C-alpha cells in the first residue's frame, strides 16, 4: 500500500512542473431565456492550477461564488377579511460553480501571454429567505421564519483570455501576473428564485411559479399561504468576465 502511494506521488511530481493560485473578480451576465429572469451577478473565482511538464497545458480545480440578489422587500400579506399585514423579507440569492478547468497557454517568452480554456463541473443555485415577524396582533405571522430554494445542475464552459506578467510593471522577474478572461457557459435546467413582490412576475410568465410559505392569522389561528418569491426553471446560459491576480507558488 505504501509503495503504491509513493508511486502515485512520484508520478504527480514528475508530471507537474509547478502550481499557481489565482483570485479573480467575476462579472456574470445571464443570457437567453435565463437572462429574462436574472440580470447580472457579481462574485469571485478561486483557481488552483498545475502546469503539466514540457507542455502548454494547465489543469486544476476551480471554485466560484456569485451573488445575484441581496435585498430586503416589504411584502403585503392580505387576509380574507381584507386586512393587510406588511412585513420585510430578506433575500440572499446566489449561484456557485464547482469545476475542473484546463487551459492551453503556449509560452511566448513575452510578458503578454494569451490562452484558451475549457471547464466542466456543476452549477449550484441557492436562495435563502428570512421572514421577519411583523408584530401585528391583527395580522398574520410566518410559521416558517426561513425558506430555502436550491438546485444543482451540470455545466460546460469555453473561454479565452490573457495573462500579463508582473515584469511588465516592475522590470524584474515576478511571480505575480494580471489575469483577464472571458467565458461562455451552458448548463442544464435548474430552479432558482427571483425576488418579487406579491404576484408581480408569475402572472406574466407561464414558466414561473410562486413560492408559497405557510402563515397563521393571529386572531383566528387559521393557517393559510402567501407568495413571497417567484421560482423559475430554465437552462443555464451565462457570459463571464474576469479580472484578477495570479501568483506562482513554486518553479
């Protein structure tokens, strides 16, 4: 067993020349059908790469954290008798990416180094809602203070970009580089939340459905439901633009 693990370690050491770490700001724009429900996302991408010895290939894991909604909306909750309770709902809606990225970056001997890349992995949509207590003795209160919508689907991406070596700025050898990239991503169908007030969106879009939460009318104890968000289900289609810093960990 020990000999087997040692052999694997030796293969890895002999295969990879060095490793590097990059952290980038990520601006994402949903397009196509998904673009009608989500406008844009902001986040960060962390990538850890290994260079395959004697080749222009780099490969490694990538983690992306993106937020497309961080907002508080006042919801109006009408009851059968016409009385309306008002309460705030705090929404945090995000999309995370988990993938393996492979880049091809031919050595040019220059500070400016273009590259192409492909990525495969998963998209994780996550929406968290916290419903505040309206403290209205004549109205209603939520029986679930926290609500959650989440879904997971596959993704595949292709992109290109360039890396500008720190030597271009300092005039000396550098382990730091500026990294800019652009990617197009396709993914499978997934459910995700769009923040909405009442029935603003679902009544206009046949692909949408309202997300309902159980409430209790305080004076009578009657349990009923109110819509506090709109859930969409579409294929993922994204454009990503990245800018950040790369650091070589060893040579």
